[in-house]
C-alpha cells in the first residue's frame, strides 16, 4: 500500500514544490451537517479567496451542505489518474470547488507521504486555489493537519448538547494529539453578544481544564440574513489565523 500510495500522489507531488495554500482544518463529528462550513466557504469566495474543499467525512457529508449532487468519484480517482480534477470536483455557482475525498485521503495517509505533497498540488492547479478547506473526522485530523502547524476550526452551536459535543472534540484533540490552539465559529446564538458570552464561558473551561486556548473568530448569521460584511470579517479572521501555518512546509 505504501508504494501504491506514493504512485497515487506522484502527479500532485510534482506540482507542490513552491505552492503555499492556506489551510483551514475542520475536525467534525458524524452528527455535524456541515452547513456552517459551506457558509464559510461562500464567505471566503466573496472576499476573493479561491477555496477548494476536501470532504473526507464518511458518506460525502459536505456535498449535501453545498446543495451539490451525490458524487460518483473521489479524490482517489484523481490520485490514481482514473479521472482529472474536473471529473472529481463539483463547483457551486459562486465558484467553490468541492471534492469527495474519503477514500483518497485514506490512501494518501497510508502512503506515508508528507501532507504538503497533497495540499500543495491543489494550489498549483490552473484554478489558482489559495485556500484549502480540509474537513475530516476529528479523530483522524492529525494524520494530515499536524498540531504544530494547524489551528483547527471548531463550531460552537447554540444548545447545551452542541456545546458539550464541541468540548469533547477539543478534549480529544488536546489529550490525544497535542493541539493547543483553536478557532471558534459561533452560530445559532441569535445575538452576537450572547455568542461572545458563550465563547467566554467555553474558552474558560478549555483553558482551565485542558490548558488550551480558544479564540472567537466570529459569528455566523442566521441562514438568509443580510450580513455579508460580518461574514467577510469572519472569513478574513480565519485566514489570518493560518498565515503562520502554511500547509506546504517540507517537513512532515
């Protein structure tokens, strides 16, 4: 499998020498609909970024959140040469490209190749991608997005059950993999002041019990709300959080 994986990555590896896309890593759980991630992707596109989304969740969760059809191909088909990028990716009307990547990510990780060989290849495609949004099961994130170079983006959705679930995700990422800093996106709280209070309580618990830091990147407006300015600020804040963590560094 190691040799096969290296062969699969050869095409992207040749393209990855100098590209430095920003990496936004989303460790999510099975119950997450991904709608908030789709909102962020559209916001990034609106400020001029060119995001490509790798949906490594089981079952292609994000394609539904973007309103796209069920994909018949996977990143693996691109890595093996069975399909070109255009045959794997789906695009939204505003130009966000989404690839189902569950099998491809599994194969790439098994190959033992460093993550920058995969990520950098996307930045060098003719589409000019400058932001890679990696959506993975939280227990698998460290396979591609290492703690030393990654600020995971976590959802803080209103409701006690949702808040406990987000805390559990951070707890596992801290205790099992060594992540120490997280970006929080609040949504469903209605009022930004309520969201800020929820973040303060949440961040305090994370700091006191897990010795980790959680900063509030911003709040997502309710679906359909006219809040493009707030979304633009949120998107810019998330990009700034990754500027010291290029995903094409040459060390694994």
